[in-house]
C-alpha cells in the first residue's frame, strides 16, 4: 500500500491508482466520462481483495 503513494508521483501511472478516484464525483458532474475512472477502480478492487486475502492468510496462522 505504501508503494501506491510513491507510484502516484509518476505522471503516467497516477490514473491507474486509487488516488485517481478522489475527484471522480466532481469530474463526473462536470461531464467527464465514467470510463476514464475504470483503471483506478479496477486497481482499487484488486488491491482491496489482495489486502483482505493477506489478512485472512495471516489470521489463519494464528491460534485462537
């Protein structure tokens, strides 16, 4: 997750990161097409699934 912040400083990659969705609502109401936000949405879903999967794997290693 820290690497997404570092990668956000690169111009070509920034539209693929979750931070690219921060102004999505304002941009959509201004007439920008929703398809411009699909790369960031896909990466957000993938990173969320990976984080949840990692949490489950780490949780399974623990004894209760």
